[in-house]
């Protein structure tokens, strides 16, 4: 952050707090008479705010956003190779390099899930007809039926562990997610489903990314997708490509739509988390 932008940034932070109960930890400012630029740029602060606006719009407005997320602090931190990390009320974005609007929504979806004791991702798993069974996944891998190397993810086409159960978690996703790999599980599924919902066909900062997630299944086997990954896309189309390429026809889109429109009751397991908005 440049010193000349400090007032602008201050106003932005106040806005984020007032509208969304989000506290961005400012790592810039005047320190002992010397300006500390910190890690945020003015453009990033704008991008961040816009992404939150989009997510809140999809949820039904700022009040709904605050109800769902319950307030959060955001900081930039060294979190290894990840782009972001989230727990209830706490989101971290990588201090290495910048972040995308997609990452912001993805991480806030985790914070949303976490605020409800990770029950939202369980509901998604059930709604879409999936289940998690490390035991069954172990059998699949042992029998050589997984699209991985034996017991570990591969680094070549047809070996990334995209098929149901062929991931570290033993997550057998149901219906058609926009993608899957070794790291996929119901929690990641929920976060990606929320980001897909926010971006899909809305002509916003997430829309191009959402589109790329789907069109790659129209590529030929051995082609490079928009994320520079070579895989057997035609083969995987049957798992991931929605009817007529229309993502709104997937159970995941429907689930998030039902969730934000209050058509899904969130079970209470006691504790301090609210059940229904
Ligand atoms: Zn994630």
C-alpha cells in the first residue's frame, strides 16, 4: 500500500467492517515515522471487496452474508503453498503473490461451512448422493481400479485421482462436480460449489474461471486445459460435464441455490452455532 492510498484503504476497511463484519488486518501504516507498505495493494483491497460483494449478492445481501459467516478477520500470512486457508471467523490469504476473486469466495465458503460446524459440506455430500469411505477407497486403490498410481496421486494424464473415491479422503462424490483430484473431499467440494455458483453465467469476476472449469471437458484426450493441465478430458466428461454444458442442471448448483434461498434446514447439533438464519 502506498502512503497516498492510506486514507482510501482506511475507508475501505471501515466499509468492510460496517457492511460485512470483516476485519482486514492492515499490515501497512506509519511505523515510527516511516511508512510501512505492508503486503496489500490498493488493487487487491478493491478485488477483495468486490469478491465479497459478489458472494453477498448471491446470498441475498449483506445482512444474509453476516448471518451466514458471522464475522471474520482476514490477514495475509505465510501459509505454505496454499492460496488461502480458512477456519470459522478467520481467513488467511497467502502473502506470496496475489490472490484471485475465486480464492476469496472459496475461502469464505470454508468460513461459512466452519461457522456451522462443517455441517454444510455434509449436507452437500448427502444432497448430491455422495459418501466418504476411506475403507472402500482403500479396496479400490489396492485392486488397481483407481485413476492414480498405486496409493498415491500420479503426475500424468489419467492418474490425477479424479474418479469417485480416488482421492486422499476416500470421498465418493455424487452427481457432477466441476472437477476433482487427489485433494478433493466434501469440504473442498462445498467451497468449489459455492464459487461455481457465484460465478456461473453471471458475467462477474468469477465467471471466466467457472466457465473454464466446464468447457475443458469438451477438449480431446491429451489436450491442455485453460489451467495448463493435460488430461484425458473426453474420458472425464462423463463424470463432470453437465447436461448440455449447463452447470445449473447439476445437483451442486441446485444445492447452493436452495441453501441461499433458505430451502435447506441446517441441522442443529447443539453448541453456539445458529441453526437457521
Ligand atoms: Zn479449500
